[in-house]
């Protein structure tokens, strides 16, 4: 058993889709979240810059004495894959492996990947798929505008700008006849309905937040690192930190969490 908090970070709000799933699965766990809202997006930056930012994010979480760190950001997960965790001296996971394994369990052989430009450029999702099954056909598409749509609240199912953007991005993947689509950026599940409408009901969508929450639950169980709540406790403590306005964060967080944030929130300087 381990009472320390689970550390989670993202370039902004997308990682809250992992928080949402984690709270459902492990309600007693304490969570420390960092959203680098002052420097989002990461996905349009160079590999070196993304690594530099991610290392600062991990360091910040480690200062909070967390028992593990989740890179709840598709972009970071592709440039700092799970095998780099030794570098941080802390149990570390990204979203790539859990999402890929979930896709491979259900695909009939044609997987689509949508992610940020940097994530697609890295080729990490493809490599991870080919490691398990090199016969799978993989089609990737960078969808950077999805991040801005989500951060700016253009997420309603009938939002014309969002629908047009989705059509533009997803039509080539649809034409390839994919059967499974990995939403390889943690912002994208917020556009799930729009994405499903555009790609068609026959394509199964993989949510990296959901799969990563499942994955970390299994690891914590296996390593005997779950928190055992005291009898009077009604749920874990949640602390949210951001590098831009905390009030703005509070407003937008509701969409990602599917409800109000429970816990403290604060703007910090890294
Ligand atoms: N949540 C990040 C990701 O999964 C957002 C994208 C960005 O910072 O560009 O890639």
C-alpha cells in the first residue's frame, strides 16, 4: 500500500480525461494534476522543446512526492515513451501503450491514428503497433486544429466549424477503410461525437484517457501501491495546478471532467 498521490500532467486540459476515468476507477486515490496551460500547445513544437517542458512538468510533480507519474498527453508520450521512466526515478507511464494495446485487441487489421503533428511525426504509435503485429495497416493523420477547438470550447456536436474541420481531417482515413481509430491526443475524446459522426458508426474509437486509467490501475494493483483509505474518508484529495489563469482553468475543466472539479486549484510558476 502507498498513500502518496498519483501525479498526472498534460500541456493543458486534455489530461483531465485521464483524471475523470481514474476518479471513477480509484476514488480513494489522491491526485496531483499539472496542466501547462501557459505553454500549450506542445504538439506544434520541436522534439527538444517538448522533452524540455515534459522534464520540468515531471520535476514539478516529483516535488509533490507522487508515487507515479502519468504523461496524460499523447504528444509527450510519443517523445518520452514508457521505457524512458528510469530517467525520472519514478514509476512513469504515457498513453501510447495502453491505447495501442486496446486497439490491437479489437481491430480487424486497419487502424487509424489521429494526434498532434509532433506525435504523428515521431512515428511512435506505428512502431508500438508493429512491435505486436507487423501485418496491421496503419494510417496516421495530424489534427492540430482539434486542440484549439477543444481549448476554445468549440465542442458541441453540431458546431459547424468543428464538424467541417473533422470532415477535412477524417475523410482520408475513412476512405482507407479503417475499422479502429486511436484518438492519440487526450484532447480529442472531448470531440468524440463529432469524430464518430464523421468517421461512421462502423469504426471503433479508442480513448487514451480511459485506457491509461485502466492500465495504471492494473500496475498499482500489481505493485501493491494502491492507497488504503481510512474509514472516515469519502474520497481522495485532488490538487490541480496550472501555469496560466486558474479561473479560466476552472471554467473549462468542467467539460473535460464531466462536472465541477473537486479539490483545490492554483496557478504556479514552474
Ligand atoms: N493533450 C495534448 C496531447 O495529447 C494536447 C496537444 C498539444 O499540447 O498540442 O497531445
